[in-house]
């Protein structure tokens, strides 16, 4: 069964670009007789605007969107994400590169930039330094 989803970040009101993304995924799910899920990406606390999630949910409802099942909040799934990362740990590595450094070192590809893999050979997470798991 096809499952589509829309996952806005509650950093402000629903804007046109997000509405368009929601509509596209919603119509694709419905055209496939599939499910359409709504997940709120609420783990970027510095960017989160109080009340924005509720405002986005109300806006989607007012436009006629009907999601299947309960709304998921990413912040309530941290344990599930940690378990998945543990299972995948043999295939991941810590990366301390900034987005700018990645952009600068990326090679052009037919579908966009290709991640350069600067830290691909890193195995140990650095102490006292932020990193992403790739």
C-alpha cells in the first residue's frame, strides 16, 4: 500500500510552498488509494514558533486535507530513531562538516550536488564537537 506524508516544521504559519508540497503528496496518496500521514517535525527547538504546529494543523484542515491515523510528532519518536541508528551503526559515520563545507566540496550530479563524503573514514565521534551521523 502506498503511504504518503507531509512533515512540516512548526517555524511559522503554513506558507504557499508547504501547502503545495502537502497538496502534491496528498493527491498522490489518494490517487494510489493509499494512506496520507501528517508528522510534525518539532525537534528543531530554536526554530520552533509557539502555536505554529496547531496553526498548521488547523490550516490543513480548513483546506480539506484529511490525514489517516493520529498526527505524529517527531519529538515523541526519539527512542525509535535511536534504535534505528543503533541497528545501522555499522554503516554510518560521524561528520563534523558544516553545510557550507559540504556544499563547497560537493560535485555536481544530474539530480543535484553529490555529497563529497569528507568524513567517510571517521569511526569515532569527536568529543566536545558537534557532528552529524551520515
